[in-house]
């Protein structure tokens, strides 16, 4: 079992710093995801761990072993590439057995291990096919089997699902997660798909512009984003800039730049006068008819400007005097829905209002 | 993207690239640079320098002055430029319509024509010139036939001098025969890749017919056409074989050749002419690159490219198209038929055009005569070795260019593509200047047959670099990385993954070098080593053909037999290449 430690890694291409001084620790057996938009440096980081790029600065450890100078073929990693990288001139069997051949495993052992690997990914009996005879999903699984059969210390996956259609993606991510849990291999997964990242990861790091914006488990990342970047990257969110006007034992009062008064119960580390970003998820934004009242406060009047019916929810775009606010209404029905142009009242639960300190 | 760095950091980055390159690649780079410098750069420079050495021995521009001042040299230069331009015009006049017809229309009989349109590529141009002169020159079979034919209509013209004369129209005619497929193939490559939605959207906005063709189709097909046009122009202006065959002395390349090889000739003018021709070639290259660009931009959309639309034509238009193509094909096979007739029939009496019987005696003579048969063997050996050398060097350079980053990479790219724009005579002269200097004692490289192998592989280097480059690019780097991640060493990755995947393309490239070396003209005529692989006879096939062609009637027939052998070799090679590349062989040959 291997843990991976990245220490002050930096990588530059030409005049662009792709990875800017990042440090991470991925625990043994953990399913760790690096999430971020295109160009954020996540794939570059992965490739440095694999050994295809040499870090300009910083160190990479597998357990206590410094591996910077170790060639990629000697790192005992299993890697799944975005385009699967299956060799077209070899059968499925030969593709999967390749790593074992490199390790000089005896033939009969190769046979049994390859067949087990194919079983593991549900591709029994397809050993004689060539990659061009397989569907995208099947190719993906061959790539997975090929990486797993060698029992690597670390499993690296570079956006392995991005070439699959939406439904297959959801199916495959569940399978990958299950496999990883059973085998217990330290896994580093790279993706730009935030739903995917939240669904499979034990922990994840959100990256932007070469830097790590936040590390945490999916719940922390989603509910308690540490900064504006993470907050707006993950899911939809309503953001208000403001200042803390008052702090009590249980509550915090904020006055936004646009003059809105809000109250939150998120009192940790909050001081009066602090500049904050107030974050509320649309699913925690409730839509009521215009005469709704609650003593709790956090009420805003507005007009429905847009409606997206997504089946399981309706997403409202509400225009208010302060800014446009998104609100999700689950299990929408004809009776409970609101129409375009209708005047409504929005409310937030103070427990669901998250504060991000602006530094 | 991450934040930007300063200029100093950029410099450090460049040096870092050099340090981080692996030993294997570094040694490849050094080998490549050394070979290219010694066998391309230095020879070219030596010709350039020699141009500035005046007859008196001083350094100056006198040779250039003489070039312009002497009427014959001036004529030679003007003739070359005019010929190249005219050939470009005629080949385009034929090639572009054929390209349009073949890519846009579906009609009865189209399949046959697809095969036949690359016929001219199966005959080495030198052999073609020999056949054309034999058939349409003085006392040629076609010449005499035409005279008699016209007589039937009461038209009494004397064609005693022949239909093909030693003048510009003669050269243009012979060159056109060989070169029009280059325009056709390259233009149709562009035309067929044009995404039909580009034209559809134009049609949607109101463009039709000729307007559509002129403003949308033509510009999009331009890169392909430009590539073909460049090839035609460069080939024509440095063509040594045709003027020699036609005995047209007022042609620059021929003049350079004569002045160098003749005893007491004006040697320095050969260098001047050569570099002036090179300069014109370079200018043409720059011009095309700058104003047209050789990149394909005809496929704009993401996602799968739809097949280009083809219109089915029938009735009158079908007939016109078929007649046009048939006449074209009939003309195109004159050189092939001519070679066969000249090789395997007895000559008709003077002024007549009916051959006097079929015979194998000339072929037997070709295979039995010791010198002639040796020249066949020699060329086989040279071509074989040249293809090995060319593939090894070309693939290595392609590997460095595709997979590696290092300072000086673009220079390597340029030098390995240079021979493309350099007339063969420049390489030949350069080799003579440098390598006829004794290295050790009396040992001169130019006395030995290796010099030809080196010359052939260097001249063909751009082709092998290009075909290896294309084929290597198709092997996505992730395929190699996957092998590395699973534990394969660099060599194992190359032999298990890369090599099997690029083999067809490599083989195709090797065969092309073989064919073109087997039939190469310029350096084969200029470099005349004495010691061959099988004894004191190093003449390659083309030189043997030339010597025989300038001899008596029997010698000419033996020359035709040798030409026939070259046609067979070329056709077999092209066929195999076609199979390996899946039908695009013609492009690789000309492009």
C-alpha cells in the first residue's frame, strides 16, 4: 500500500506556469480526484506523478521513496489514458498481458491473471478481439484491466470517461469506484466533470490556474467552498459580496454591497467588519408566492425571469433589485410552479448560508 | 493557464530542454546533423563559394556577370524559366479539369480512368523522353505515320525534322507528358477534402455555378494545387534528362552539365548557373508558402467529415467527359507504347512507320552484354542500399521532429527538407568539389560507387522524412506512453509498439526511394565513379541508357530495353506502395 506525497511541485511550459507550487498528500487506498477546468494543470500534475514530465521544482514521494529521478517504466504505476491508448495491432489479451510480459511473469500465470482481470471488468471471453471490434465502453474497460492486472502501487486515471456518452459515463464511474474499493489501490483520478468528482472521490482537490484552490471531501467542497473559485466551479451558486455588520452567539448579520440584509448561522471565525462572500446554493433557495412571510428574515422579492424544467427540478431565474438569483424547486408540480413574470418571494435558511472570507 | 514568466526564464527553459533530452535522442541528433552537414550543407556551400571564384582565381562576381553577359547562357536561363512556366500552364490546363471531373462527378467508366490517370508516373521521365524522341522525333514512327496520314487528306507537309524538336515547345511537350498527374493528384487531394458544408453554406447564401467555383471551391483547393504547381515548376527548371535527350543545348541545367564535364569547359559557370537555379527554386518555394500556404484548411468542422458530394452525370456530358479522358489517356501512354515498340520490334525502313517484326534480340543483347547487364545490377544495388539508408535516416529525423523538443529543431527540419528545392545538379557538383579531394593517399570518394548511394539517399531524404513523419504522427504518443507506464524500456516500446504500427508507411517510403534511385538522372550522369560493387564498372542504369541512346540505331533499341526494365520496376514498386498506403501512392510519389 502506497501513499503519494507531492511537495512544492512546479512545471512550466515556455512562459506559462502550468503547475504552480502545489503540495498534496494522497493516502493509501484513497480514491483522490483532482478536479478543475481545462488548462488548470491537473493533467500536468498527473503526468508528473506518472513520470512523463519532469517537475521543474519540487519532489514526489511514493511512501518515503523520492521518485523524481525514477523512469516511468520503473514506477509500478497503472495508467488509464483519456483515449484508452489500446494498441490496434494487438488483441485484447495481448494488450492486457503486456505489463505482465514486461515483468517477466511466467506464461501460465499471465494467462490466469489476464483472465481474472477481464472477469473483473466484465469482459470475459473477449480476449481474442482487437480493439477496433469493441465499443467505447468495452475499450475503456480493457484499458482499466490492463492497468490493474499488474497490481500497481498507484492507479492513475486521466479523464477516462470523457469519451463516453452521458449514460455510460454514469454507469462506468460507479464500476470504477466499486473496483477501486475492492482492490484498495491508491488511486488518483483527474476530471473536469464536477458531478463525477463528487460521486466517486474519497477526497478531492480543486485546481485552477495551476494552483490548488481547496482540498477536502466531497461534502466539504460542495457545502463549504473555501473561495469564490471553488464556489462557482462546483454546481450553481448564488454569490453576494458584503460585509459582516454584527456577530452574536448564534448568528451573523451581513449587509451586501447592494444593500441586502442577510442572516447566517455560520459563525465560525467570523468577525465584525470582515469582507465576505455570501454563498447560497439554489437548492437551498426557496421560492414562495409574493406575500410569503417568515420571522427568520432572509426574504427577497423578485420577478421570475426564466424557467428551466429539468424533469426532477425546475430551475428559476429570479430578477431582484439586488441581482439575479437562481432557485431550484424539486418535484415541481403544476400547482406549486410559478410562471414567467410572476412576482415571488425568495427565502434562505440561515443554516444554509455559507460565508467565504475575502482575503 | 498558469501565470506567465519572464524572458530570462524562457532562456533557462530552452537550455533545460537540451539538458533533459535522453542520450539516445541526443546521439541521433548528432548523427543526423553530421550527416546532413557533410552531405548536404557543405556540398551546397561549396557550389555557392565556387560561383564566386573567378576564372582568374580571384574572388568576385565575374561569373555572374558572364552569365548575364553571354548570350547563350542568358538564353539558357530565360528558356528554363519560360519552359517551367509553360509546363506549369499546360499541366494545369490538363490537371485541374481532370481533378474536378474525377472528384466531383460519377460517370460510367470512371473506375478505369482512376487507374489509368497515374500511368505517366509509371515511366521514368528519362525513359519517357527517349521514347517520345524515338517515336515523335526525326524519322520517328508517329512522325512518319502522321506524314502519311495527312497525305490521305491531300495535306503535303514534310515532317522530316520530327514533331518533337530541340526547342522550348519540344521540352514543354515531353515534360507535360510526365508531370500533369502531379497537378491532378495534388489538386484532387485538396478538392476531395473540401467539406461540402462549406460549399453548401455558400450556395445557401446565393453563390452558384462559376461564381461558387471561383470564390469558394478554387481558394479551398488552392493549397493542393499550389503544392502540385511547385513540384512541377521545380522539377521542370532543374530537369537535366529531357534537354539531354532532345539535345537542346540552350537550357541552363544542360549548359552547367556540359561546361563541367567537357574538357576545358568553363567550370565556374556551372556553379553559378546551379545556384541561380537554386535561388529561383527557393524564391518559388517562399512565394508559394507566403501567399498560398501549403497547409490544408479545407476541413473546418469538428466531428466526422462527410463524404464530398459527387454528381452523377449522364448522356451528352458523360460522353464528352469520357472522350476527353480517353484522348488524354491515349496520349499519356505514347511513351509507354513507344518504349515497348522500340524495345521489341525491328525498325521500319526509313520514312516508313510499320515495324518490321517482333524480336527479343535487343533485350537479349541488354542482358548479355557485360557492361549493360552490370549497369542493371549496379543500379539495383545502389537503389537497395539507398532505400535502407534513406529510411533509417529519414525515420530517425522524423522521430526527433515528431516526438522530441530540442534547440535547433527547426533547423534540422529545414536542412532535411532542403534537397527538395535544390536541383540535383547542385548536389552532384557539390559532391564533386568536396569529395574528389583525396582523403587518404590516392583515395577519392568520388571514384567509388558509394558516392552514388549517398547522393541518392540525400536527394530523396525529404520524401522519407515526410512519409515517416506522416506515419509516425498517426501513432498517438499515448500508445507509446501506455507501454512505458507498463514497464517497457525505450527500445522495447519502439520495437513492440511503434515499429509495427509505422511499418507499412516506412516500407512504402523505402520502395519509393528504391524506384526513384533506380531511375535517378542528375547525379547519375554527373558523378562517374569507376569502382563498382562488382568490379571496375560503376555505371548506373540511367547513364548506360544515355550512352546507348546517343549511339547507333541498335544501341537506341537496347536503351529502350533498359528503359522497359525501369518501367517494370517502377510499376511493380508503385503497385506495392499503393497496396501499403491504401491507394494514395501516387501522391507520395509526386508529393
